């Protein structure tokens, strides 16, 4: 389970960071989908269902925290150029 | 310290190194998501697969995963620490990459990599004004 949590946290942060880079969206979505399936399959093989569920929850959580962190930081500190 | 403890610390340390490196790769990524990013992911799982070959595979994979997350976020914590220490960067750098101009008696060598985006959630500085 812990392996899934660790990898999920990292993966969630990576997904959250993709949004800011100007690029075509379909490529992002495809990369995220393929990466998630690969990681999910690998974790499922090693840690079974518990690991997979932990991976998904941790990834969503990390993505959410990253999103809130960025928007909160922007509201509080950002000064116009 | 027992052999098992050393093995678990070894797996965690291995994960830490890879986590640190993943942050580094993501930070200096050249804009678009590329195949190399997927190869990196496979490397992450591959690293976990190596630890799974050993006897206590679940515990080692867990230690690897925790080490991975710790290494990844440690890079970020060190970044926050260094930005706090210097006067050349402020918290705005995390949002839109803003920084002070290089002074007259300073220069940035050409071989130094530039980050593509700090922690921009879309729109950059213009989004702040909306």
C-alpha cells in the first residue's frame, strides 16, 4: 500500500504541473492516461488492489493540494508585473 | 541494526534518489510532454520492480515508494529554502517564473539549463490581473 501512496503522490504532483505549459491538450491527456495505466498496472502487480486504490487516492489528493496551493499562493502573494 | 532494516533503508534511499531526479527532470522538461517522460515513468516502476525481486517484496516496495515521495518533495523544500535565502528571487517565481535581472557584473553561462515553468497553473502573470 505504501508504495502506491508514494508513487501516487509524485504522479499527482506531476499531473498538476502539466497544466501551465502551453501545448496541445490531447497530447497531455494521452500522456497522462498512458502513464496512469502503466503505473496502475505496475502497482497492481506488486501490491494488488490495496496498492492500486492507494495510488489513485494519493494521486488525486496530491493533484488537489497542488492546485489549491498554487491558487492560494497566487491570491495571497502575486503582484502584477 | 538488522539486515532487514538495512534492506528497507536501502530501498527507501534508492527511491529517494529517483524521486529527487524525477523532480529535476520535470523541472527542466522542454515544454511539451514527450515520450521521454513516459520512459521516466517506466523507470520509476522499473525501480520498484527491482525491489520487488527481493524476498520481502511488499515491505521493500513500500519503503521505495515512501523514499520516492520523500526525495521528490525534498527537492521542492530545498527550492523553497534557497528562494527564501536569496534576494534575487521572490515568491512570485513559484507562480510565474519572475526574477530580477542579472546585475552588470554577473552573467549566466550559456550551458546552464533554464526552467520552462516554475509552478504556473496556467495563464502566467496575465492571469493574476483577471
